[in-house]
C-alpha cells in the first residue's frame, strides 16, 4: 500500500494566517527549526495509480500540485478515484468545492456527514452539475467495503469506518442530533498484500483503538495539541483541547502515554496544531515523542506498507 501525507497540520495550517504565536512567528522569521505544513489530508493507493483521499482539505489544490503521482495523465484526467470524509469539519470538506471542474469521483461518507453537506450547504450543488459527477457511497460503521471509482471498478483497497469520540462541526452544532457517525476513523486494508493503515485524525479518546491495532502496519493519529491548556496558556483562546474533542498528546492520560505500547508497525502523529511545541524539530517535546517510538507527520511524507 502506498500512503502519501498531503497535509499534516490542523485547521489553519502552519503557520496560520492570523497567528503570531511563538511557532508561527518563529517559522516566518527563521527563528525556529520547523517545516511549514498544510491542512490534514492523506492519499492512499494499492498500485500507485488509482488514489483515494482521506479528507479534502482547503489546501487540496496546492497539495495535488506538489505530488506528481496525483498529476493528470491526459487532457482531462485525474488519478483520484474517490474521497473519504472522516467528519464534516470545514478543514476536512472545503477542498471538495475546489474539485468542481466537471470531473467525476466517488465520495465516501457516513449518513450523518453526508446529510450535513447535502441538507445544509447549497454549495454542494456545484458537485452535481451532471448525474455522473458524484458517486455517493455510504459508509456504515464497522462494515468493510471495497473502495471503487465511479465506474465501480475495485481498487484493491478495502475500508472500514469506525466511530471515534468527537463532536459535531461548529456550523452544525445547533442542527439535528449528534450521532456516532459524526466523527469516524478509517481502517484501510490492501487485499493483495494484507497491509493495513489506521487513520484517526480527530479523537477525544484512545478507546476507539482497543482491539483494532493488533494487525495494523501503521497508525496515523490525532496530534493536535501537546497539552490540554495549550491555547489558554499562550493567550490564544479559552477552550481546552478536550472542549474541541482532541485528546492532548502529553500527560499520563495523553495519547503518547496511552498508545506507545501498541503493537503496530509505525505510529505517526498528524493533524498538528500550529501551537504544538513538537512541531519544533529540536524541542524537548519532539525528543520525547521520538524516544517513545513515534514519528511526526510532515507534508510530502511517503510510506510504503
């Protein structure tokens, strides 16, 4: 299985356009050792030819132009067969509306995520210019199904969506009822090699991984905040990490401590907020993460499982 990290930052990217925190200021001025990052999105493929995106970030057009395997191979062509949505957050769906140039693709989403797009967003009509433009595929929790393009041809990849502790998108908080389908992770399996990837970009708990990681070759997990009070401590907000449905990385109850003993091939933090000190490559926090056997995702990171 081929995996490409297109974007590894949380919403707002790194540096964030309106942020002058220590990290963002340092990156702009060269005062820290770190890489710029676009917003979270991942591309997966069984053969390196047909690709599926996990989330469609607002930075998707820039990301596609930086990854040659995703370039068109004809006058009107794209190797992107489909897109899987983990939730309805804007930083995971806005990229859809940049892919409106009358090219068909399959869209995989749970009923709850799809309803948020179709019923409460008139811009979704831009993806319905002709009947075959969008092939909607329903993701049902804990049911594995093949990933296929709009023509129904199987790609060699299977996906299973599973509920992850989280919350509804801000723009839908007062609309409808919360559902276990609002925020999901993906277990992607290559049918030929039996290699597998677990992708959880937003999580308020690690319990969702219980019993799921024994056979996984790679785990991409939510690394948004280092501490619970990260935004408060830096004077950037009043919400704690848990208020935003993100489990902090550090602490005895943080993801680093709870997940480091997992029997999984590679463990990688992604979806990293611009304020997180582990973005700094020479930081104490980065050293702790690496000493525990974890990696930090970066844009352009390539994995072959």
